[in-house]
């Protein structure tokens, strides 16, 4: 699932991602960065009880988003 952030901000991303996750019912969400959209995806997935995995870049300790994502997600291990 990919969502484009058109600049309307975190509240709109939260609403759109929740709608899409409820419709598509993913087994897990994999985050690749620490963007606002990734943060929104992590928050919505946590709310809905969906497994969250995040790359090292998404769990960046240098950003507030990354620190929150790190609290919600398991490290992502790329399949061999």
C-alpha cells in the first residue's frame, strides 16, 4: 500500500490510511523511512492491531518520527 502525501498533513494521512487499512486488511505494514506518512501508517496500524515492521532508516533515533516508530515497530529483516 502506498499513499502520496499531498501536503495536507498528518490528520489527513491518518484518516486516509485508516480507511485504506480497514478496506485492504493487510497482515503487516513495512515502513521504509521516518516521514510523516510513515508515522501515520505506524499509528494507524498500531490502533488496528496490524503488525508493524520498520527498516533502520524508519527507526532513526535522530528524528522524533523515527523514535516513535521505533517504539511501535519490530525491526524489518529483508527476506533472503
